[in-house]
C-alpha cells in the first residue's frame, strides 16, 4: 500500500523486559513470542491504519530498554510524534522508573509528542499485579500524559487500541495545527497528501 | 523464580538504620555526594565509576588466583572489587533467576550501591547484600563496566576482534588461538577482567532454561561495555556484529588461557589487597579448588581434550560479608542448612551430585564459606577455568 496520507513516527520506551518488542510484534504481525531475544539498540516496525478515513502509516521504533544502549536509543527520540512508555504491571520498579523515561522523552522528543502510558502484561494473574490501574491512571493525569491503557501483548488485549488511539490523538493535533508536518514533529505527508497539498506545504513534506 | 533476596524495596528497620548511618558517614566525608541524584560521574575524588581500569585497580581490587598451566605455579591477578563482589553474589544467588542481567535493578538502590562502591577505603568490599536484589547487583556491575572510559576490549583492539570473527579458520582451535593472541594484546587488568566476565557468563549459559537468558542475550547485554567503539555507537548492526564476537568468546571461554605467571602482577593478595585475606583463607580456597577439580574430572574431560595447555583455575578471594541461603535453597537435593550465617569453617557447603549433574560446571558452584563469626566476614569466590585439565 503506497497511498497513505501521513507517516507518523512512534517510539516505544521503558525498562528492559516489560514487553516493548512483544507489543510491537503483536501489533504488526499479530503474534506473540515469549522467548524473544533482547533488542539491540533499536528495531523497527510499520503498519498501516486508518483514522478518520485517512490512511496513516505508523513507523514504530522499538528501543532497547538496557541502560547501556541509552545513548543509541535517545538519538531515535527526536522527531517522534508518539511515545509509548511501557511498564510491566507485575514489576513495580518498571513503573517507578517511568518518571525517568518520561523525563527522557520530554527532553529528547518534541513538546507536542503524544505520550501514552502503557501497563503491559495485563493477562497475568491478579495476584502478580504490583501496580494498580488507578495508581497508573493518577500518575498519567498528574504528569500530563494523554492516555493510559493496560495491555497484554500475549493475549493482544488493548494492543490495537494503544497504537490506534495514539494515532488519533496525533491526528487531532495535526488537524488543529499543533503539529506541522516536518522532520522534527515526527509527521510526514504521504504521497497522496503530498500531491494534493503540494501548493500549500512547500518543502515541509519529506521523502 | 526469586531468591530470598527478591523482596523489592523491603528493608527491615535495623537495615534502614544501618543505611541511614552509613549515608550520614558518606555525606559527612563527601559533601558532594549529597547531590547524587543525577550521579553519572564519580561522586568522590577517588572513585571507581568512570575511572580508567588500571587506575581504580590501584585502590579498589580483589585478588584472583589461578594455576599457571605452564609452570604449575599459583599466580595472582586482580579484578575490581565491585566486579568480584557482584560476580560472587550473582553466581551464588542469580544463576536461577529469570531475566538475570536483563531486568534492571531499582534505580534508588543502584545509586546507593554506586556510592558504596565508589567510596574509600573499602570500596564496597564489606558490603552486605541484604536488602539488595540480584538485579541490583547485575545492573551495577554492568554499569561499572559501561562507565569505564574504554571498553574492556580496548579501542585499539576493537577492529582486530571484529575482523577475526569473520575470518575463516580450518578449525575452532585455530580460531581460539587467534583470539588468544588478541586477548594477550590487551592490558593485563583488561585480560583479567575479560576472562573473569567470560567465565561468569559461561556459568549463566548453563542455566538458560531457568533464566531464559541464552548466550545471545547474555552477549547482547555485555556488548556495549566489552566490545564497542564510539565510531559505531549509533549503528545497531555493529552491536550485533560485536555480539557475535562475544558469543564466540563466551562459548569457548574454557579454551582461553589466563596470563602466564611471568606476565607480572604476580603479587600475592596479602601484599596488595586493601583487606588482605588471611592465610587460612588462602589455604581454604586452595583446598576448595582441588576438591572441585577432583569432582569435575571425567565430567567434562572429553570436551576439552584439545585444550590441555590451557589455563586451569582462577578463583578470587574477596572480603565482605555475605548473607544468602545460596544455591542450597534453590537447588533440589541440597542439605537443609538454613542458617544464613552459620556456615562452619570445617564443614564445606554440601554440593550434591544432583546439583552437579544439573549444572554441569560443578566447579563453579559457590564455594565453601569460612566462618563469619569473630573475625571479618569473608567470602571465598572461585572461578575455575577448564578445571578438568589441570588434574591431568
């Protein structure tokens, strides 16, 4: 499919082992593989979705959670229109570290980036839960995070929603003019949009 | 699968008091340490994080000892205190823990650990691991390595290591020999550190089914600190290439030699170590190794037939209190010795045949502990390299 209106860039960040790569693979390939290898640096996935009748190509950068890869991953924050901050609901520490990840994203991404809090592994037994959804919800509100969802990359629960709702939020910002399409905002125009809008957006669009 | 240390964030009242007391002392001695929140550089003048290896080793090291295969004599080397300290704890408590080396430690406790290991005069050698998790230890160890100004395989040797992995050799032995030559080009402290880490990782490879950390994962985790280069910093494929190298090194670690005895640094620990092990400790450790050799003879013999000239055994003596239930609590078939601190110096920790068979590398299982009472708490750490060979 080459006829799309926008390319939107996402990044997925969070502690290692919270399921970032699994979320991406569930979203792009609709499969779950628990024994997946460790992400080195960054990996990349794409999928087309439609929002408000517009075709959107999501370009998703899945980053390594390892501290030692921080320098390489941070270089990908720049120009992300959406940022998924992922923690593991069964590991309290991964939630406590979210504030660090949030600060990182705010420092390296751009001010309009749609930030979404994702509590993964919701399929686990309630007895393993170490972070309540109320607490995470509150954290999201207090920190100006647009959206909070609990997901399961394993059962696919809410995975689609997380990526799509993020795109909707970004798209709202595009419509309201908060985002302009250029390299640093993480939004680029697709070929369709480009030809129809080429008069007004000179040079803003990118290959 | 969590060890008894896995109670996140829970400290008893007395432990909290200890931490507070310690923290008061630290901040009094080093006012700068008070604003340690964004601590990425050493908070003290003579720290270890971010300091060249050779430099920090001067004041913060643990001795390792091994038998030189050529001369048969006992040699001594050094690894940073933090490495010996974390390494022994991890080998004792972490080898069955899912996600070990992958899952991050607690950020707050990591800051405390970093300060402890950065602080003279003991540099954490007396650290009691109670209240910390194995993930804390794994993480602070990796951070130490990652913060070294140069990777363990120094920048000048980066390309040769990467090129060698792609070269065609007629046999594995030749390839190993080629890497051996490269390893010997590293500064001596780096050789010790590299071989220590390889040995440790090889142990963890044997328990992949519990940890779900296979050799590729383990290699990936250590690539940035061991084999990376600023030129390739932003290039994921170069990390993957380095991962291949590290994988090979871990896979064949028993075939690499420790530095020869004439290589220098042959100072017995009693001279150089800030907290020298007693004679009893040395004697004890030596006995332990012999026992290990004997026990593993025949188990791994066949696989190492070609490596009879290789190094035999290294073990390190590090001081510091240790308080774990160790493997005895997780390996089935172990004697029920629940007393954390009551190991009797005269009766070795029983390691049963069951656990040996299960773990294959029996010789790297936790060693006999010396009595903790009366004198300084002490632990014996030993890492054997290709132990089956030196028995021959």
